[in-house]
């Protein structure tokens, strides 16, 4: 299994707009067959800091997720809301 942690810093004043987009994305991704978990979180100590916790069966499932039209649209929509680039780290599960 593959886990993705994506940290995003949103420009001050864009938090609500970003949260709306993130909630919509979570709803859409929940329908993907190879996606086991897809959750968005906001930091308690910084309302501009968001984290996505994602779990996929395989790298192919992550690639399929990234190729969906709604993920591409989401990425384009949130791009101007971000302060810098997202920090994305991939992890493999230890068994």
C-alpha cells in the first residue's frame, strides 16, 4: 500500500474557499476504486495550513487518481490560493 501526505499552505483570506474545494474533492475521490482513504485536515494552530492524508492500494491507483479530470480541475482551481508549492511525500507501509 502507498500513503501520501500532502501539506498545503493557503494564502490568508483564502481558507474558506480552499476548504470548500477540498471538501468537494474528498467527496469525489471517495468513489475511486483504488483509493482506500482520502481525508483533508486543517491545522488547529494555523487555519492556513491543510494536510491531505491519502492511502492507495498501489502506485497505479495513485496515478489513476492524479489523472482524473476532477483532480486536474482541483489542482488548477487551488493553485492561485496556495502560498508556495505543496509539500508531497509518498510512504510505503511497513509490514
